[in-house]
């Protein structure tokens, strides 16, 4: 959770810095609005890439967990079958 909070804080800080820089630059209103729009588009693209990366990573983790769970299930089934056979052989 702390990594996510740090990333969110970094993004908010970057946005605040960009806005402060753009608003204090000696440009006309039209140029300033164009700069703000360009930066917003750039930040949106970066955020979209991060979201896609997070989705891919979470899918990879879910697939890994699913595979491990399936492996443990099969191991458990083998142990149960072995125990049943052992029990049957003792009778």
C-alpha cells in the first residue's frame, strides 16, 4: 500500500509542478491553455500505460497463484489416494 501512496503522491506533485510552471511562464493565455492541454494529454498517456502495466502484472500474479493452487490440489489428491491405498493394504 505504501508504494501506491508514494506513486500517487509523486503523480500529484508532478502535476502541481507542471501547473505551477505553466501558469508562471510569460506566455499568452492561448499558449498557456495549449501547454496545459499538451501536458494533460501526456500525463493521461503515462497514466494509461501505468494502468495497463498494473493490469498485466496483476494478471500474471493471478495466473501464478491459480497454477500453484492447482498444483497443490493435485498433490493433495495424490496424498489422499496414497493414504487410501495404504489403508486398504493394511486390512
